[in-house]
C-alpha cells in the first residue's frame, strides 16, 4: 500500500512539533541554570559513548536557543528535546549497544516531548530506569524507536503516568510470543506505535486501552482471529494499522461502529473477506482503507463506499482471482487507488471523473483497449505514480500536449503497445524518476535529451532499433542509476561520446547487435562506478582490456560475443565481483590463478565454451564464497586438483568436454555442499571413489549471498528524497527493480547438463537439479554400492566407461532419481528387480552392456521405456525386446513309417474334415442371418450388444486366437 508509516497521523504531528523547537525558542532567551547543566551532562554522557559523535554545539548561557532544544516561551523551561538519530551520519559499531541512564533527564521537570530514537539503546542502567520518572509528571511524547529494547522495559515505562504518545517501532527484540502488554493499559495512551517489534502469537486484548486514538501493530508476526480482542471497545480510535501480519478469519462486523475511524490498514494478512460487505458503510469519516493482499472474494461495487465521502485512499490489490471489481463511477475524489490483480469487468472509464489522483495502480487487472495514459495524465495533473503493467492494452503511447510536471513513476510494461515512442519522453515528462516500458512491441528509434531526475529506465524486450550512439545525447549531465536496453535491436559501437559504460550503476545491454571492441572508457571509474554490467549475446570482438580488473563490478556478463585473446592476468584478484560470465567466446590461453582466495567475493563463475587451455588453478576451488564454477567445453588438461579447502561452499562444478586425465581425487568428496558434479567427456581413469557419497551431504544449496546483499541495499541506492511523495513504501517497492533484475542474473546463470537422456540448458531450474555425471571417460571397476546413499540425486550418468560387475541393488534407494544412464559399459549379471521402485524415472538406459536375464517388469514408469533402454545386451530377454524368456524344446515329429499311417489315406481324411466344417459354417451363418431378417427385435438386440461390448468381444477374440496359436520354435 502507498502509505508506509502507520505510526499514525497524530504521532507524525507530535514528532513534527518536536522538530519545531526553533519556533518557540529565541536565541536571546535564557533557560533555567539547572536545566542547562542537565543538558550538558546528557551531552557529556553521549560523547563518552562515542567521542567522535557529531553533537550539536551547545555553548553559552542561552540553552533555549540550542539546536534540538525547545523551551516554553513563558516559563523558559525546556519542554522538548530531540536526541534522535545522532548516529545517522557517523560510523558506529552496531554490536556496541547503549545502556541509558534515564535519571539524567530528571532535572528537566517540564519536559513534555523526548526523542531517543536510533541511539542503539538496549536497556537502562541498574537503578536508573524510566521508573524514576514519576516525579517528572510531564512527559507526554516518548520516542524510543529503532533501538534494541526488550520486554524488560515494559514495567518501567508503565509507571510514566503522563505518557500519551509512545513510539517503540523497530525494536525487533522488544516482544516475543504471548508477551503481555496489559501493564500499558493503566496509562492513558492515545498513540501507540509497536510496528516491527518482533511481536508474535495472537493479538493481545486491547479493550482496556479505551483512550487510544491511534494504534500500529504492523510488520510483526501476529496471527489468528481479531474478533474477540476488544478492538470494538476502542470508541475513540481514529487510526488502526494491523498490516503485514498473519491475521485470518472474518472482519469483526462491530468495526462499523467505530465512527471515528479515519485510517484502517489491514493489508498483507490472510483475512477472508467476501464482498459485498457493509462493515465500513457507517464509518463516514473514513479517509484511508487498505485491504490489499488478503483473501478477497466476490464482486465489489465501489458504489458501496458511497457513504464514505471523505475517502482518499482505497487499496484492494489482491492475488485472489475470484475478486472482481464492478465500477461505473466513483462518488468521491480519490488520491490513491490500488486495484492490482483484481479483475476489472469494465474498461477503466470510471476514472474520467477523477481529478485528484496521485497514485493509480491498475496492474494485472485484465484491462484492455487503448492505453489510458493520455487522458489519465490530462485529468490528473498531480498524478505521481501510474502503474498499468501486465494488461492487454494496445495501440501507441500518447502523452499530453502540455508538459506534465508531477509524474515521477510510469510503468506500462508487459502489454501489447506498439508504434514508435514519443520523440522525447524525458521532455514531455521532465520529472520522471522511473520509466518502465519493457515487454511491449515498440519499434523505431528512441531519443533521450534530458534525464535530470531519472533513476530507473527499462526499455527491454521490445523491437527498438537505433544506433546506440544516437539514443542518448552527448550533452546529458545526469544518467539513470539503472538502465536496461536489453533484448532490442540496438547496434553500433560502445565507444561513444556519452561514455555510456561509466554512467549507470546497473547497465543491461544484452541481446542486441552491438559491435566493436570494449572501449577503455569501461575502466574509467574516477567519477562513477558500474556495479552490474551485462553486454552478453552481442557481436563484440577484440580482447578484454587488462584494466577491467580495476573496476569494482558486482556482476560482469560478456558471454555470447566474439571476444578473443587471453584472460586478464589479475582477473582472479577482483574483490567485489561475485558473478563473472565470459562463456561462449573465443578466449584462449590459461586461466590465471586467484591470487587471494580468502579476500575474494566470487560466487558464480562461467568460463565455458571458449578455447582455454592448460591446468585449472586449484585456487578457484578454494574461494570460501564460491558457489558454482563452469569451465566446460574448453581445452583444459592435466589432472584434477587434489588439494581442496574443506571450507569451500562449492555447489556446482562443471568441467565437461575438456581433456582432464588421471584419477578422480578423493579430496573431491570434501565438497559437502556439492550438488552438481559434471566431469563427463574427459580422459579420467581409475575407479569411482566410494567416498563420493559424502559429496553434497549438507542440504543448504544455492544460498547466493551476493544477490541478497544487493537486493537489500538497492533500496538505499534509490534516493527519492527530492520527490516529495506522500506514500514512499509503494514507490520504493515498485521502483526497486534492481533487486529483481539481479535475481534474473542468478536465474540466467545456467549450465548445459545431460539429463533425462538429452543435453539441455538449465537456467533457474539449476536450483532444482542434483546431478552426478561421469560419463564418457575411461573409468574402470565396479559401481560403488555406497552410491545408493546419495538420496538427493536426481540425475546419475555413468555411461560410456569401462565399468564392470553387477548393478548395485542400492541404486533403488535413489527415490528422487529422474534420469539413470548406465549404458555402454561392461556390466554383468541381472538387472536388479528393485529398480522398479524408482517410480519417478523419466529416462533409463542400461543398453550395450553384458547383462543377462529378464528385463524389468513393464509397470509404472518402466512401461514407457522401449527396447532402446535395453538393446546391445545379447543375453537379456523379455519385453520390450523381441527375444522371449520362454524356451521350447525341439520335438522331433514321427515319420509316416513310424506311425503306420499312409500319406494318401491321411490326405483323404483331412479333406473330409475340412469339407464338413465348411458346410456347417455356411448353413449356420445363413440360417442366423435369416432369423435376424425376420425377427426385428433380435436384430436390434444384436446391434445394441455389439455397440456396448464390441471392444470387449474384439479383445476376447484376439486373446483366444493368440492363445491357441502355435508358438514359433527357437533354433
């Protein structure tokens, strides 16, 4: 929902007043000496905690003029003190927490408002808690948000009887399951903010907090029903925020009796709300209502809110496809309307009557027709955010003739829009911070002359065609932090006047037709640094500049080009790079070692499908952060590294189609997280080490720390401080495409694996694959029986080796196995019948071995495998092979001389026999036909019988004939 902080309007006003001390204090007005000394004592104590703290300059006798201090203009007593967030702009050890001496505020006897937010307070010193404050009798507003307080503070705070506003937001250790807050009910609290306090369990009983006007319990882990929790007794309640919890069940009907309610945010829960409902019909004062992301069902006519004439914010976004919104007209002027994922069964013409919208979200509402951006912008000159993505809008994008000064965020992605883009969007919408037109059918060139405020720009997955040098003006002084031009038809060289490669923090140019060499400007990081660079699947050529290792990339993807030459000698020393993809190029030479494994951030490395040669440096395998390495389809040689760091977190090692030789080192068994090992198509010899069962014992796979780290910090990279937006939450979440796009890089990091009998490219599905592929080598010996303990395996491929002995029965324990290939070896004995327990198998082959005995029973999955799964085993028999497992002895027929029968006599007897049968058949057949001709009811009965049981009769005849057929003798 657009409104993030439901710390309530009253709390916001209170804190705003706290910040306005200058308006009630004069620089020439002295304060009480006792209070001046107390303030200096507070400063000294805080500086003792952190000497480098940038504290306000408190000097002179006139303390009422000091920064962060406000006094009563009549009594000259200190009434407000703001010490919040003093550590914001300073380096502070987050693990060092602060014990507060609450007694140092006692001299400030008329203090009414105190902010101690963000000071890392974990509690109070012994004997110096808030329970010493009753003598003050004045504090009404206390802000302790963003600290490390826990439940022990409750009893102390409950004794400050003068409190009216209490803010404990973001004290994650404050509450735990079923912690009672009943002690607070003794206070006459009006505003309580318990947002993000780690509160779990059921909602506490709130009926005794009769004086409450605003309550926030958002972003906790509360669950259950709220019907019997005393909410309806809070007759003075004006603002209620229970969002982002796990509440379920129905809404209490009695909430409609809370006539003072102005704000209700129940979003992001599991409330089951079936429309139409009349709960809020009588709450005429309601201004803000959000039920988004619950289990909304039924048909909602917004006209049911006709009594709520003051309604300004309405959020009904949901993931329930059974929820439909019927809208003809709106009886009020909204500022924020969010209907994402609802089903609009009419075109959004109901918005013609709206002229005060600031935020509008109609994404994924199955809307169709011409995109309504033109008239929406013309009707709503204050519109800040417009989200129409994932619909069926068609036609061109038309913008107002007059410049729209307010729009900051526009998302029309994932529609069927076509035509050329306006000549200069950035001129017509000069204050755009975020523009997303991806996944459409736009064509032609695009021009950006000015992007003064642009932070996020996504033009990907269209048919845009232009020389990259003409797209952005050389006079641009500002550039978006995030720029995605991928999957278009941009062409030309990157060596252009705009220095495109050095201006965007995230630059995605993949899947275009860019050509030429990588310019040296890519290394120019003196003014700006690119964190994510993707130019994969283009036509780039030349060599990788050595200076590229000096850039602090996080993600570098140059795969699918024509780059050649050696790798930069210091590429293994890049400290911030965690995803490196140089696959599918023409790179040659050796792989440089990783010079400092302990200081490296590498997690995903793909150097496959090149012409790299020489040994593979062991240092890459010993990077503590490494998750996946793909060096397949090169010319690497030598032996596999035998020394491996036990601390390695390697999940994936693919070295297929190289020239590695020698034994598989037992040290490879030390990779306890390894889930994909592909050493196929090499020259490895020796036996399969039995210890290989220890590989992948740990079940934590693919925990990409880099992706999470960037996703978390990307919000910080987006600075919306200058937008003056009223509802920051939805804007930042919406515009935070950086984390989403970075996750796509992880999903697109793929391997070519042989599974289910065919080679395929695994992208995000890689996370689900668990594979051992040692095929096409020179391995000998038997298959270790211990292999049955690798219960996590999904694909096992040992084909095209020289393995001997029997197939272990233990393979039947691999119940998750989807693909099993043991073909082209020298295995002997019978196929274990227990393999039929592998009911999930989709590919199976034991072809071209020396197996004997019957094939597996054709039941469950094994009924789908044809003779190709068994061929090449001369001694195998049974279906689907043509060779039967039943043998028939050669019986010598007696000669006529031995039986005494004469050939001539026998011929006469056979003629008589066959003639009799023929005569009987003719008479019977025509007699039966005659009966059917004269008996109409018999004829209908026969036809009905054939219709109902025809298939059964055919099957019976077929089985009978097959049964009496004389079997063919085997030579």
